[in-house]
């Protein structure tokens, strides 16, 4: 799906860049894809995609309590 009509950026391209993002900014995405923001209507969607990628990459902490430890 095309996310940015001005630069013809797809959601796939944005997700690929978001996986390597060191910060959550649209400027980072545009720069990595060799373009810049024009009208800006895509910025909220790009941020949303970045959030989805970052949330999906979070590691869930392991609970150290075990049922055996609770019995002691």
C-alpha cells in the first residue's frame, strides 16, 4: 500500500526502515529512503507504522516466580 503519494513510499519500505530506526521520527524514514517530506499528510501514518514495528519488537520480560518457589 502506498503511504506517501508525494514520494511514492510503500508501507513495506517504511516498515523496513522502521526495523533499523534509532529514533522515532519521520525525518529518519524519509532520509533513509532518499527523500524528504513534501505535503506531510503521510507523517501520522508513518509514525503509526513505526509504533507498530517498535511494539512488535518489544521483548516480554520473563516472570521469575515459579509455582515451586511459591510452595516453599
